């Protein structure tokens, strides 16, 4: 049916066309995709002022298959000057070192030597950070190409491979259950054939709340999913969709949309009420059952809706029903759907929704909670992921899988297809272990005070690694090849056939699981559901036991890596070491979105966990120096930088605290002549900022993104990173592991202001070093002004003080977000901070002038004379 193309605005809906039927809706969605920002950037690639398409030429692979992504590189007019400035700075740094050695400071050799060591480490860490950035590459998936090649527009048959989707959660309070159910709903409703994927929720707390929430999700999904398919809804997480005031309408049934939208929203509000009341519902039900089934020992069980006791964690924890002690649980909430579309019913008196042209099938949904027993190290998220890897092999065994944190949802329903463009591409798809998407966040404060968006990393560093062996694994929003997680080698490095049976004992004692591995490595394989007979249930229980992995390489050579806080980076490192590559996929709208901590303390604790895990990686078998010859040299350097970057901050902290000596004596100089030393520093620091401006240009980030990144790096360098180094030293000495608290996603701020948590101060010792740096540099600025006022600007001492003050002011500018954070509610008015700074600096300056008037001698001489008098 030919659609009547119109353009009009009606009740906040931007309508491109009208028409009827599922086929027409599909064409509308394709048309919308063709005019999306991502598609526009592809079509305008030749006119881009930054990126230019790479001439593919004769690429290896199956020439009969279409290419599924395009490769873009930075234009030479930007890339060559960028590299040239990097070379100039390298020359400047070497010249600086030579100058310092020739002008050794004999008055304070110890101070000169320490600063020289710090400067050498600064230069070394800068080289480690800069070398992998020399060849940024962007790859753009072609959704239309993969549809044409793997999906039939006439028969509706799809040849896309199967995907297992993993979602992990632990606590329904710290990780609010509303986040989790929205994540699951967005997955169930995503635009991928329902029979081609399955969703698994791992509840590591074993709570009945999560289990019953999945039944509520399954019931609401029967309405939400067809509504999304009928009207091409984006995003498909209802909380986020209904939270947007105005969005363009991409469907083909505008006349029915408003009434459907109103009814679905009402149903969703009722759904939220049921979710919020689950805690109370379960508690009241359990109290009622416990009154009828009282026990002499007074133990109160938690009861399911069917009148049986919950095998997981009880509300009032008891033996075998605690968070760290309960049986394994596997429950199939939604069975695998049929392979043929099932159209819904037309509108009627009892059913106001017309789904007669909409496929009503829902993908498979599974709840699981692994066994927990005292005395076992359950390995947190990595352990839960490995259990899901084994359980899914028996239930669906898809050749690809993608994992999410419970607070992340699918923001772009084409994300799965976008990842498949890289996995199935004829050039090097079969050697691609994983596809990493950038992390994007909702509800971050408008100025992104604590650099939560981290755009410099996601849009800069990741594109740089994309030009090497690929980006590192970042923990969520990542599609994997199952064979790579099993520890198998990439096709380019292995024999023609996969031999698993000879290594059967490496994967445990489950015969069914071992037999499933070869099928799971076949990338053309769809999902074949397994009938859950008693023998299969027994195997599933075995796969979830704590002892299953004893004596096996699980957690080292197989699955997610254990005994490290950053299991994600190390798991990706293992794959790169084996010769696999990875791809970075950034699409618009963003594929996935999640939440980030906007509270200063929570953000610092998050960074502490990451930096501590990085150091653990360096002092482990995953050290970049130990990687074999299959890892590219620059990829090795990138991993070395990832695992050593906190060390340099020891010297940064020392430099930031050095001005305290100026408050005691006038004779301490890092380097003489001091003026030349400061000039060298200004040139070198200015050059790194010029390099940063080039990166801002080709990474397409804003100056605010870059400034926030610089500021938060300094905040971390003065407190978090040195603390991580201290923790690592203690671990090396004592042999005890480091416990890092997981970031809470639950706000404690009770306010209608969604950014209220930004102004809550949670005092922890981690804040003390940075506060000390703030105080020292404020005092140093005051002393510098006092010196200038006492001696006059034309005296050498005053000039040196003013030059040093430039450094102090720069540090204060970088620590500005931290200063606002510790002010709490006063941080809403930055003017108060500036007034406090001016008052503090003025006070110190006046005190200095007063003391110098009374005691004209050097302060150190005064201290010496006072000591002699005593």
C-alpha cells in the first residue's frame, strides 16, 4: 500500500507518514532510521570536516557478502598536525630533562632528585597515554545492509544468530528494583526477532522480590512490547519513555497512538505501584503463612505466592536462607516462543488495543540465583556471570551474548543489530571477540560536575584503541562471542576444527554443558530451547553449585576473570592476549543508557575501586609485560597505561603539597634558575593542552567535557589514586585482598530536586588529602601576594612568588568542583565559594605582611633562634 506522505504537528507528535499494516510500519521505521543522525553522518561522511571514509579496496573474506560497517579515519589536515605537536612536546620534554640535569640544584639535592624522578615518571606516563592515540578509527554499522542480508522482507524469516542477554543485580535497595524491571522490559521489547534471543536475570541476593518482580514484568510486557512494536517506540524502557515530554512520532498509526499511549501509561503507573508494594506484599503474606505454620524454633520463613517456602534468602534470615547461604534457583518465567509470528487480537469492548497486525511473541525470560555457601569466595559479579554463562548454555546456548548492569537499559532498539554488523562482517568478524558500546548516563547534573559522562575516555580514548586491536571491555553494554569467553582461540590462530572434548575436565563435570560448547561456538546458530526434564534440572543445579569450578580454570582462562576489582578490563585483556580483536560501536541515539553517581563521595569510591583494580591487574598474571606475541605492541602499551596510571599521582600529590615549604622558608627551590624552570613548565603544560584541543576536535566533545575531565583527574590524583596505591602496597605486604565497596545507586536525598544528591556531603577519610591540598594552595597564594606586597614586584623573591602562584591558582581551578562538593547546600551558590577564597587569601596575605614587619628574618631562622632560647 502506498503511503500518503505528509508532514504535520499534532499534539507534540512529529508525523512523517500515515498508513496501515505491519509492513507499512516497518517501512516507516526504516525511513526513520535512514534519516537518523547516525545515518546522516554516514551519508555526509565525505563532507565531514573531521572524519573521512577509508577506501576499503580488496578486503579479505567472502567477497559475495556485503560489508556490514564502514571505517572512518581522521582527516590528514587534523591528524598530521596532531601527531606533529605530540612529537614537538616529546622533544620539549627531553630538552627539559637535559636542562635540569645540566642545572642541578646543589642547595637542595634531595629535593631536586625527588622532583627529577617525578618529572621522569610524568614524561613516561604521558608517552604511555599518548602513543596508543596516534591512529583513531571510527567504525559505523550499516543496519540496512544487515537487514538485507539476514532478514527477508517478504517471508519475515530471519537468519540472524541467537543472543543471550545477561543482567546482574544484587540488592533491590542499593540497586532500586524499578531500574531492574525497566532494564528487563527494554530488553524484552527490543527490535530483534523474539525467537532469536533470551534474557537472564541473575539475582545474587536470592531475594523473592526480584523473582516476583519478573512475573509482574512478564504480565506487563504482554501490553508494553506490542505497543512498542506497533508505534516504533524509542526508548523502550517505560520509565524513561514516559519521562520524556516531547518526542517525534516514528510509527504509522498516529490516529490510534494517543489513546494507546494514554492507556499504556495508566497501566504502567499501576505496574509501578505493584512493584513498589512487593516488599510489603511478600512480608504480609509471609506473616500470614508463618502464623499458620508456627515452628518451635521461632524461625519465620518467606513464602511464595503458591504457598511454598522461598528457597533463597528470607526476610528474616535463617540457616540455608541467608544472602551468603542458600540453594541455587533457576526459574523460567517466559518460555521460548514459537518460530512463527503470532498476531494479536483486534480491538473490542474488552480489549481497547488493536494488535491485529502486531507480533505478540515475547522472548525467553529466566530468573536465576546461584548457590551460596559459607567458606566460598563467590567472586561477586564475575562469579555470577560465569554461572549465567553455563546455565544459558543448557537453556538457549546462543553463540553471542551481551551483558548489562541492572541500571542500564536499551535506548536504541537497533543496538543488537548494530553489534551484529561487526560480529558477522566478512572481513574480520569471526576474529572479533566482543563489541563495546560507550556508556551514556541519565540524570547527571547539567554541568557534569564530577565528569560522570567521561566523554574524553568514551569518545576519545576508545576511538584511539579502535585503531589498534580494539577497545577494552568496560563491564556493561558489551556483546561477546561465546567461544571467546570459553577461552577458545580466534580462527586466525587455531586449527580448522574446535577441539573441546580433549580438554573436557577444564570446564567441569557436566557432560551436557561440555557437549553444548561446540554448538555454542557456531556463529550461525539460532536458539534451540531445551526441554526441562528432571535430568536437565539436575544438571542446572550442578552448574550453579559453589564447588563446580573447583580444580578448573574458570575465573582465569575460562569465563570472567576472578580475584580482581576490575574483572571487566582483565577479561578483555585475556582475549586480546589470545589474538582476538574487539570493536567499538557508537551509534545515535545512544545504544544504552544508565545511571551514574552524582554524589561526590560515591563518585570517589567508584574511582577508587577502578584505580585499585588497575593496580591489581599490574601485579597479577594479567600484566601487559606478560602478554604473548599475539597482542599488538601499542595495545600492550595501552594496557600498561591502564594498569599503572595511579602511580604517577604520588608525585602529583607531592607537587601539590610542596608549597607548604614556602610557608616555612624562602630557601627551598625545586630548580634554579627558578624563572627558567617555570617557563619550561608553562611551555610543556601549554603543549599538552594544545594536543587536548586536537583531541576535542576529532573526538567531537565539548570544551566543558575536556575541562571536567582535567578537573576530576586532579581531584582523583590528590586523594583517590594515592589511596589506591597505598591499598596496593598493603596488599603486597600483607597478602590480603582489597575490599572495595560497590557504588550505591540509591539516593539518600529526600527532595523533589532530582539533583539533590549532588549537594549531600558524606564525610569519609578519602576527602582529607584533597582538602589538605586545597588549604595548602590557598595559603600559598596568600603568601605569594604577601611577598609581592612586602618586597615589591621588582624583587627576585617577589617575582618567583608570583610565578609560583600561577601554579597554585591553576591547582585551585582544577579543584573547584571538589570545593563546591564539600560545601554541601552552599555549593548551590558558587559566589559564596569565591568570597570564602578571597577572604582566606587576604587573611593569609595580611598575616604574612604583619609577621614580616615584626620578624624581617627568614622564618626558618626565627624557628632556629626560638629553639636556642628554649
